[in-house]
């Protein structure tokens, strides 16, 4: 049964759950949440998209290793050097969850547009396939955010798909440039009100509504960054629900 409402989970979360040194990888609990929201059965169909890194084989290997032995039926869609499935639209519409990896959000959106993937993913979203992702795979659904797509000095990005009419800040607590740049982008009107995530935190949207924040570890938070009429920027913490 597909999700009852178009659903996106936009995160700064890894594929693996947090673990101590020497512990085996295990699937991040955010995927159980995604499967639940998708109304999936006991073996959810999950497709990984890695275009933000150019479909790196090492990333795909790590993803498949993490999900090996789990209840998820794992596939991937590659676009480099060409699509790895004959019918991209049919393959993606057959999924319960589509997850987008991190990397360059500028390159990700450009490649998707070249392949017409944005239109296909929007069809999946409205059909009840749960969409999600980390970092670039979080920013892409929004108007834009702060990105290192153009170099080590972060810049504003405003060419996201825009289905979620907000800015999006990722890795908010772990990369020093992120928070001040998001404040400048919102304060200067480059981005609208923005939703931001510490590492280990995700945002759950039903339609275009932010319904909750979730976390895979204690102490992580989410935030809303907004601009008043006088240009003053306000940052408000959003306490996440701890998963797993």
C-alpha cells in the first residue's frame, strides 16, 4: 500500500546506524520509518540513487553490504555511464522507498534534469513512493541550501527541485560554514524560511508540511531559520523524536 500522502524524509543521516568501533554495520532506523510511512509490507522495496557522487561503485558496494541480510529488497538506479535498467520510470514506480545519497547537489540536479528524472520522481512522490536522502539527497527536494558543490568555500544553491518551498541546511553541527551561511542566505532573501539538520537528524514532510523531526542519536537537533520584515534572522530549535 503506498503512502497515504506524498512523503519526503530529508536528512543528515547515514545509511548505517551509529555504531561503536568494531561493531558490524546495521541499517539506520530511518529506513524502517520510511517503510512504515510507505505502507510497505515485510520486505520493503528500496532503490538507492547515487548520482550526486557519479554512481561510485565503492558507494554502491557499501550500500549493498549494509542492507545484506536485512528485510529490504535492495536495488539501485545508476545513470553513469548510462541507465542500468531498461525502463527507469517503471523501476522507480515499483519501489516503496527511493533514497538519494550525498555528494554534489548541483551535479545531482543537473544530471536528473538531463535524464528527465525530476518528472519521474515527482510522479513517484505523488503516487505514494516515499522519497528520502542525505545531504545533497536532502537539499535537492527543497528550493536550495548551502553547498560545497563549487569548492571548499560553501556557496548558496537555489536550483533545487523546489517541491518543498523551503531552504535546507545539512550537517548543521559538524561543518563550521553551514550555520552562518544559512543565516546569511535566509537573512538576505536568497532562500526562504529554511529547515536545517544536525548530523543524525531528519525532517519528515507530508505533502509540503513539516510534520516532525527524527534522530538516530541523542543530542542531535533540527532547526527552523526564518527572516523577519526588518531582516532579523531567528533560529528556532525543533526537538526530534529519537528513532530505534
